């Protein structure tokens, strides 16, 4: 998972949107992998979520 990255233009567009949309939104996922991770996190408690993230990034 780590290493592939996302299209820099798409990331820039999301970053600009996050900075200028005037909302309190905290997460602006970019790419299908980010959406899948957020969906999985929403279905588990904090302990399991942290474990998943550590496993995904080899920590």
C-alpha cells in the first residue's frame, strides 16, 4: 500500500478544497485506498483501528 501514492494534482485539489470550503470537515480522502481505510475504521473501535493502521504501514 505505502509507496504508490496518489496523483499530485488530485491531492492539491483536495488540499485547496479543505483550506477554502469554509466547513469543519476534518478528513478529505484522496483515492480509493483512503476511502476503503476510512470505511473500515468506521466499522471498528479505536484499538482495532490503530492496529489496522500499524499493520498497513508496517509499524
